C-alpha cells in the first residue's frame, strides 16, 4: 500500500502545498486501486501531477470544512463535463449532510445536486470495502462532526486523524497501525481552544499510546514553522517522525 501526500497545508492552501488530500493506492487483481482521503482547497490541480483524477475509485471525507472537501466542486465539473463525456459515478463517503453541502458549495439545488456524478454514502459505523482496501472510521472531537479513518489492505494499515483534538477514539483506531498521519495544527504553550486540533506533542503522544510504527505530521498552517511540530512530537515519541510535504510518498 502506498500513501502520497497531495496536499497537507492546514486551514487553507499554503505557498508550498494545497490543503488536505492524500492518495492511497494498493495493487490487487491485476490493477491499482486508488482512494482519496479528503479533497481540500487546491488539491485537485495538484492531484494531476501524480495520477489522472478519473482513475480514482472513491473519495473519503473526514469532515466538511472547505480545506478538506472544497475541491469536490471542481471534481464534479471534471466528471460532468469531461471531453470524453460524463464519467461513471464513483462513491463519496462522508458525514451526514455531505451531498447537500457539496450541492450548496456549487450553487446547485439539492436534487439532483451532484448525485449524477457521485454516489454519496454516510458513515454508519460499518467498514467500507473497495478492492483490497478496507476503510473504518471513528468519530473524533472537532468543531464540526469529524472522523478519523483507518485504511488497511489485509497486510498493513495507515490511520488518518483528519482534524481532531486529543481523544481516546483516535488512539483506539490507531492501535498498532504501521503509519499514523496526524494533524498538528496547534502549538504548545499558547491558549488553544479545546477539542479542535492537536499540537505536535499531542500527535506524538497519540503515536506512543497507539504503538504506531511511523508518525507523519500534517495539516500545519502556513503561519507556523513545521519544525516546531516535529520538535514537540520528538519530546514524547522516539519512533520515526516525518513532516508531510506535497509529493512525499510512503510505501507502507
């Protein structure tokens, strides 16, 4: 299984990266299966550098803030008006209200909205299966309904925190994961709002508590130095730590 960082900037696209989007690929049955974890602001354009967006099999949205879902609007346009003709529907999994919010984002009526381009699924506590990939989700703490996602191919596992404050459900979901892709939006030593985001130290502690192999820090806003998040995580986690960057790829 391979993870490629398409966008990793927190809150909005930064000078070096689009907002949140991560491509997961796995080989099975003579083909490559591809899913996206989030499709945030600016990510669709960057995605073209690594794969034809029409080759994506499904999209999983952690929550409905624009920096995690807004480029679904552009993807809708691509799939509807592509010169080769309208493309087949693909699944988009997300929180309740995803279909309606995506329609509003593009100024569409709720019906048909984007339902002719996408098959919307609401997280219901049951795993989703796509080729060799299984995706489990758990609700985490954030300012809106938000989910962390666990993706496995039967051999290896990665967990994506989405946006979350420190919480037990994230740790439980990440138990034994080979790679934890964890947000680190906040800094230690300042008056951060509770249950919104993690610091680098929070992400490091989650990695320790879950016993993960590799910690990749992401969703760091452009106004912060990424190295600070790394240094905070290193205070508590002595395993492999990486700072996410657009284009970085990890064989899991």
